[in-house]
C-alpha cells in the first residue's frame, strides 16, 4: 500500500519536471484536498494511503500536468480572506485584483450606505469583499450562464447580501436611473483577442468570454465608460482593473467622458493595474 508522503514526493517531482511553478505547493494542496493531511502530519509518521483516494490523487495530478489550473482542481480559492467556489466557466480570482479592491475600499471608507455596482462580476470576488468590508448596497452583474451559479453560491457561502443581475453589461444599464451609483467598478475582459492563445496553458481552461477584450483589448472599457458614466452620481467613482500597459489607452477615454482626478495604482510588479476617476457633474 502506498503512503501519503510517497505520493506527495512523486507528484512534486512530476510537477517539477513539467515546469509547473511551485511544485511543492501544488502537490501539498492536492494532498490536503484528497487525504485531509496537512504539512505537519505529512512530515510525521508514515500515513497509509487509501487505495481509492490514491487513485483520485493520481487522477488530479494528471489533470494538473495537462495544464488544468490548480484552483479548478481544488474547487475553491481564497480572495482577500473570503473563500470562493471556482471551476470551469468562471474566471479564477487573482492577487492583481486586490489592487482594485483596495482602491474601491479607500474611496468608500468615509461613505455611508453607498450604492455600488460590480460589472462583469464573475465569481463575485470583488462584490463580496466590498459587501463584507463596508456597509454599501452592492449589485453584481454577470451574463455568463456558467459563471452565475458560482456567483450565487459564493454570495450564499459568504453570507453577503448582494443583488445579482443576470444580464449583459452592454445592455442592462437602462434598468438603472441616471445618478444611481456612488461607485461603479469592473474587472472586465481586457486581453487582446489575438493574444489569448499565446498565454500560459492554464489560461486556456478559463472562459474566453471573461478574457477577450476585442482586437485592442479595450472593447469593454469603451462600452462601460460610454453607457454607465451617466449612472454615477456627481462625485462618484468609476474604477477598472487594467491589463499591462493599458492605463495610457483608457485614461483618454475617461477624460473624454468628463472624469477628473484620474489616477491608478500599481501591483507588486510595478504594473499600473487600475485606473479610477471621479465624475464631476
């Protein structure tokens, strides 16, 4: 009978040979998922591996070696301390998006009962974090039939009182009166269509709908700025996550729409990852 530590070491070795980042972390996460064994227990006395669980573990290792994201194999991921269910059909929450969350929380910190809408909400990571960390009234918009079940489950899992609108952000703005929101935020699809197939293999498993920003990557920025700016109150903020190098492309679009105090925030790699501006009137 196999022992759990042996399976861990074998998976770690295979991940390392395949060039997977942090093979030890990947292997340990799968061990914890399948066997319920943490690192401390793994390093202790040998633990016999149940045959059925060993088969399941080997199957998951094979899927990871094929490029399937670790987050999908685990079925959940954490974003800013909030546990989120994820799987095929929904974009995986990323550390980069914490930069947008910080910008939004900074804007909301002195506002009471703010009205907020998260466009292209996906897993609900941003909407849930904002709702849990402020007293804002939050709406999340998502059109993907595959992503919506994750959004709704995550809202329930985190006991977040969020209104969900299953619709296309380019069509549903007319459901809201002008001047409704204090904050409109979005992590929209922003990868250039022609570049998607050149990205790392893991990304090919994520929904193209959540990645494809059109030929120049700016389709959703144009649409949201044009359609949703009137829905902001005077003094309200529009905030986006950006792809690398997009700040200089999106800023003129916001300036042309009458936004002021336009700025951005960098991620840990020094990339300007967000842009935000204030509606003057």
